[in-house]
C-alpha cells in the first residue's frame, strides 16, 4: 500500500496526488464516505445501470412489452439498478466488518425473503 501525506487548506480542500489521480481514474468528481475512522475518497461512479440495458430489454420484450409501454418499463427497471447495487455494496461492507449477517444468493436475487 502506498501512502502520501497531503495538506488540508483553510477551506478544507485537499489535492489528490497526480499518481493516485491517474492510477484510480479520477475525472471531475469524487465520492467521499466514512468507513470506521477513515475517510474514503474514490472516483465518482458515472454509470447508470446501462451495462444491464441489453438484459433488461430482452427480459421486457420476452414479457411482451413493446412501444411506449416497453420504454416506460425499461426506464423504471433501469432506475432501480444503481440503488440495488449500492445497497448490496453497503451490506457487503457491513458483512466485511462483522456488523451484519451474510446474505445468500436467494436473499439478494429474490428467492427467500429476509426475516
């Protein structure tokens, strides 16, 4: 692990070292989160679930949707991807630090309901 000490300005600003900036693929935004007693700064996620678009469309077409109805269902399904993935990541982080029980495949993808 490489560590670099950075200064914090009077306006609470820091400069990400160039090597880390390039290595991690930062652009114009970053996400900050607190994990335990650490501040985690990472490149902002910019995808909106588009990587699942083909699977969503195939599923909806398979269910018989077309035209405007297909478009409405697609937008609704696509808007649910990022929150679901973020929830899965949050739960995985809790499991990693033993704050939560593990989740099974069925729990995550719709088998059994949590009790």
